[in-house]
C-alpha cells in the first residue's frame, strides 16, 4: 500500500500518518524530518536546505527528489509506505510517478487532509516539538503530561522556527501556489481522496480507514 499525504502544512499529515503506521505497519517517509535530521547533523544537504526552511520556502526539487527515490529502494518499503510532505510540487510528483513507473509501480492513494487557513494558523501556534526525539505535541489538542516536557524522553518542547506565525503565513502562501495543484494532478490519476481535517484525530483516522480498508 503506497500512500501520499497531501494538505497544507499544519493540516495534520504527520499526525495521521502515524495512525496509519500503527495500524498497517508500513514506514512513513517525511522529507521535513529527513531535512531537519540533516540540519541537526550538519550535513551538506542540511546546510543547503536550512536557509529555505527557516524562510518558510520549499527547498529546490533536486535536493529532495533523489533523496526520496533512494529511500523508497530500502527493504522496509517493500510492502508500501506513506509519504508525508512529498511531493510538494508538480515536478516532484512527476519525478515520483516516473521513478515508480520504471518499476511497474504506482501510488495507491493520495489523501488530501483539508483545512481552512485560519484554523491552521490557530493550530500551528500551539504545536510543540521535542528538541531531543522529535515527538510532536499541541498545547491544546495533544498536551504533554508536564507542560514543556516531552512524554517520551523528557526533552524540552519547543516551537519550531518555521511554526512562528509569520513563517506559517508564508508557508501557507507557498502551499497554495506550489503544492495545491497536486490535488488536480492526483484527481487526474483517479487516486485522490478528500478528508475533512477538522474532524479531530479519531474522526480523521476513521475517514482514512474508510478509504484504505475498502
Ligand atoms: P514539513 O515538516 O513537511 O512541514 O517541512 C518543513 C520544511 O521542509 C518545508 O517548509 C520545506 O522548506 C522543507 N520541505 C519538506 N519537504 C519538502 C519537499 N518535498 N520539497 C521542498 N521542500 C520541502
């Protein structure tokens, strides 16, 4: 089962991908996580990506396309995977379609988690990420047991640089301009499913299950 999570930044792609992982035991490949890990490790890729990410812009297609295609070759992807945050542009989607086609494969489902911009801005201002293990919390929706402290590892919870309100607005602009056209692209391939992102974690999980368990 090969799934793409679409939707604006903050619509809950990562959260809902986690639910699918637990149920279907396939890995999530998050380009945002891979890039942040590279920044943390100070790799060449991390150095090249950081400026774009801090500014709320997309990193150039050539930095992410090969990275994802190589990752999909790994053994843990043989029964499927969830792509979270990739593709984000039409050229990325085309590169993915081509790379899969060469192997006689294709994406099964593109799930578009839909939410209004204002709801996303409100939601992202409460998002907190563990500086140590990367776990995600929310001051209102998924509060940690102790304020500011990660439930999993005790690390410090922080507001990500690119979750600052001004950067969120910039990222939403980038989403509408460069990523939203993917909705039509996958509709054209007959694999797009629209999911109401306001239903809450359980409601969205049910809506997703209704699509992929069919
Ligand atoms: P995310 O955690 O998915 O919201 O990604 C955080 C940031 O990483 C984005 O704002 C982009 O700067 C960068 N990024 C992640 N995935 C991609 C991608 N597929 N194409 C270009 N930039 C990306």
